[in-house]
């Protein structure tokens, strides 16, 4: 398999996942805010923090109003992390590997972008938002299913899954990081009664609420949620699970020694730490650390497979 | 109207040779079963066959690509006509021999031009023509490509004049395209008229990719069982990308872009794969010479591979076609091909050239300028029908303009009589009407030579037009080389 093709399918996987995750995040936050009494709300700023794009945001918009943040995260093509930008990137990457992915998958990737673009105004409106974001999530899932069911599970497919799971693990860690800062750092008095529904919304932004309920009976507690999202072995959006999936893909790839070393570091870091026992500050440091390893891992993949030089 | 199928009685193509119909409803020998069959189909049924062909084109994804910024790349579906063009095998055999003869001579000619230039010393081919050839590459002097072959894939355009004679109109020795459409057209016809394939004895064309693969493999510098062959494409925005990708798939070869390859310090070409660098033996390049290698040609080319020509000159990789092969693909050089055949092979050409006047020759130039109203003037190095004067259809002002152009740069112009290019029945609505066609067979030269059975028939879909290029309203048809069975 050509390095160029591997790189493009990897990025297609990452960008599609990014668009899907971002859609879920925006949608869940909007729904959460409807449940919180006015004046005590956490607002929209944390979403900008999750995508680590505060400077860009304040340059372009200034105040973190609902309207501004949604525009920034959904449709702003000047924000490389927006849903529309991610879908556009996914499509550009898919376009160049049309010989590798099944034809229907290319068509769906093309469609999801065109849909996101054409229906943008409803995505930005309060009433249309839910339908718009849900349909992006569904279409992204459709592509995932199409690829799983019709594409040969070869190197190309491994690179796709590798990109997807790395992006997903990264997003899970960001969401926990930002949300837990609000919730664990002596929450404001006025918000304390709503701690429960906020942790529920964290789970929902990862489509994890129902699965969490099957796993943990009793109240939704922060520590249990954090444990679930980091260490549950079977929940497909937990960091542990994503990292195991990445390991499975990597094991099938040739010349995997360097990335495997980094990945093993990551797996040890996930296995040997119980993040729910850490104090708020320690949790942040821990998440910073695993994010650095994610990055390092990406660089290893890049150096090993994508930029082969003479 | 309505109920009957295609009626041949009223079909006329006055002044032209028609490939299927002699006139007044008389059908040519090879076309009888087809024409009778079509006349028995109801109009509705003809419409259904046409729809079936369109559907096949859609589902097979046969397209040529046009890029637009707004909607991304647009894949336009390939315009296809369901009435095939038919050539009896006995006639084709002679054309095939003629093409083989021609390409053999052209390869000897190119090889001579890059070595001793005997043909120039013997005054058969003028030195000035060579010196002013835009496609002569000095850098290729003295290079010995594998088997001494330079033009491995040649697409020669044939046209038939009103008296029925087939002429070679031009030879494409750089990166000829269209073969994938020839292959796909056959796939479509098998779906649309399966019964005709039972009734007739039609030569198959499907083995082209296999033949191409063998031809390319025979050029491998390494004596290995399965040499690594790649197809080098300028990328997805190229209009022939569909063909590049199709041929790569059919040959089981990797489809690569310039950035996928690099030349190592050992002058060997490698491709970047997830398994690490992998040696490449043969490159079927679909990029023009000048973009092939920024080290040897255009320094700012983003499409090529730095050092590729160096590697080729050292014999570490084979390039098909070889750089510099286009020297024989020039309308002035074309005029000398009959002499080239006699010179190298000692044989008379089996397929004639269209008579060609060379404007750099004073006497011929004056003849051309006096007779601009009867001639077609073409620039020597353009393709795709650009920059031409069709004298009989032009205004006096246009003719005067061309007279000035010719005097200013005589080497760059040739003139030919206006041929009455043949027509063939083409479906227009629910009737058959005559439309002009040409034919592009493909000739492969490796260890052995191979000619496609038939080739790509291109058809000018606009009434009266002779422009067959797909970018300018052209379409295509399946071409049947038929034996005697069923006739």
C-alpha cells in the first residue's frame, strides 16, 4: 500500500470522527443548557476550550455567546476544527483515494459534506439544530458501517480505524478534562444541585449514558463516570477501548516497532492509573500527559508510514 | 412513425463513404445481420436498449473528469452510441499489418535519431526538420532503452476517405489515451446486444490489459518473475484519470503520483509504501516528457520525480513511452513516415499517409498559399484540433491570416487536402443518421508487437461535424472486427 494512500485514509477516518464527535458535543450542550436554570448556566465557553481554540475564537468573535460559539463550531470554515471544516477535509482526503474505498462510501462522504453545507442555516437555528446535528452523526455512522461491511479489511482499513480511534480517544480525554474542571473544582454553590445532570450530559456527549446505566447501577457519580470513560474495556468510546483498537490495527501493520513502543507507554498509562482517584489538579496533569503521548504516537505513525524519505 | 425500428431505405450519406450502408438501403456485407436486426426492433425496444446502455455507463462509472471548484470534480458520463461500427476481418488484417509495419519503422527511426542519425546523413530526412522539432530531446542522445524500443504504446488515428481508402492521419507516440473506453464500450455492448454476439463472430478486445502488462514486463531492467510495474498519473484532476486508474486496476499495478516515488542514491526508483521503500522496475507514465523530472526538464514541475531520467538513462528503470519518443509525433515528421518505412524496412507502406505539403519547402509553401481554399492547414505540434484552418469553410480574411502565419513560421505548418471522412449510422432520437467517425487502434511494442482488434471509434455527434474529441462534442462506439460466420 502506498504511503500517500495510507495517510489519506487515516485522515479521512480522523476528520469524520471529529465531525461526528463535535456534532454530539454541541447537541448535548444545547440540550443541557435547556435543563439548567438561567443565570447558573455553564454556558458555551467550555466547548471552545475543549477544542483548544480559545485564541482563534476570541480573534474571530470575542464574546462566547451561544450564537457565536455555535457558528464557530458548526459552520465556520475559518476554524479548522469546525464540523464543516472537518467534513470538507474528510471529503478532500476521500476524493483522492476513491480507488481504495468502496464507491458507495465515497458517495456518502461526499453527501455528508454537501448536506452539512446546504443545510447549514438550519444547523445554526435553535429549532433546526438538533435535527441537523443528529443527521450528521447518523450519516457518519452510516459511513462507518458501510466501510466495515463492504471494504476489505486490509492495511487501508487498519489505517482508517487507527485514525478514527485515535481521534475518538483524544476527544474523550478532552471532554473529561474540561468538564471535570468545572465539576471537580469546588463547583459553584448554585450549580451543585445540578451536578448529576451535568455528569449525565458528559456521558451523553459520548453516547455513553445508556451503556453506563447498564454498567453502573445507582446514582451518576463523577468518579464512576470518569472511571467508565477511561477504563471500561468494552465501551467503544472509552479511552481504554480506543487504545486497544489502535493496538489491534497496529499489530497487523508492518514495521510497527516504533509506534508500538509509544503505544505500549500509552496502554500502561491507561491501565495503571485510576484517574477517578486523582485530585482535580492531578487529573488535569494526567490527561495532559496522555494527550502528549497521543501526539507522540501520531508523529510515530507519520514518520514510520507516511513520510518515507530516501 | 413509432412502431417500426430503424429503417435503412431513407438513410443516405451523400458524398461520403458510409461504414455500414452503401446507399439506397443497400447494406454492406459485414453489417447485414446487425442492420436487419435493428430494423426488426420496435422503436420502443431501441429506446430500451439505449436506456440499458446509459444505465450500464452509469453503474460501471465510466466517466471522464472535469474539475470545477464549486462542485468539486464532475464526472461526466461518456457519450456512447449503441450502433457499432463494423469492419470485416479480412480488411482489418491488412490494416493490422500496416500498423505493425509503421510502428516498427517509427521505433527504428527514433532510435536512429538518438544515435548515429544515419537517416539524416543519407539525406532521407532533412537535418533542419530535426533541429527544429519541439519534441526532440537532446538529453536522450546515446540512450539505449530496453529492446531498443522507444514508443511502446502508440495510438494511430485512421480515417477513411470518400473513395473508401483508409489513411493514417496521425501517430500519437507520447501518451495516447482512449483505450479504456474501447474496453468499456465492449462491456456495454455485451450487456445491451448479447444476441448479436451469438449471431456474429466478433473478435474479443478484453485481453488488452494483459497484453499491456506483458509488454511492460518485458522492459524490466531486473530479470525477476514479477517486475514491479506502476502507472504514473498526474493525479485525479487529469481528464484521463479514469483511464489511468482503470488500467492500473486491470493490470494489478499500483497507481502512483510523482510524490509517491523517489530516486535513491543508488539511482534506483522506489515507491513509498507502508512497508517501506519498494523498488520500481517499469513506469507506464501518463505525464508528458517535460513534467516527468524537474532535474532533467521543467525545474518547477510538481508532477514529476526528481532524478527519474537519470535513473532511466542508467538502465535502472524502464519508462514507457521513453522520453523523446514524441519526436516522431509531429506533423512535419509525419510527412516523412512513408520514406522512413522504405528506408528502414525496405518495404512500401501498407497504409498510405494523407498527402501532406510541408510549408518550410518553398515550392510546396507557394502551392499551399495559392490553394488555401482547398486545403486544411495544421500547426505541426498541436493536438486536439486546435489552431487549424479548414480552407474550404473559412473566410477570405481567415485565409489571409493563415497565409501570414505560414510565411512567418513555415516550419510550424503543414497542409493537407480536405478529406471526406467516412460516416456511420448513429442513433439520433429513434432514427439512424450518418455521423463522421475516425478510428484509434493501439499498437504495443515490447518483446513482441500487438495491435488491438479494432480500436476506439470516435464519432462526431453533431450533424456535419468532423470533430471527434470528447471535449468538443464527440462520443464513441464499439468497433467490431467480424469474421465470416453468420454473414
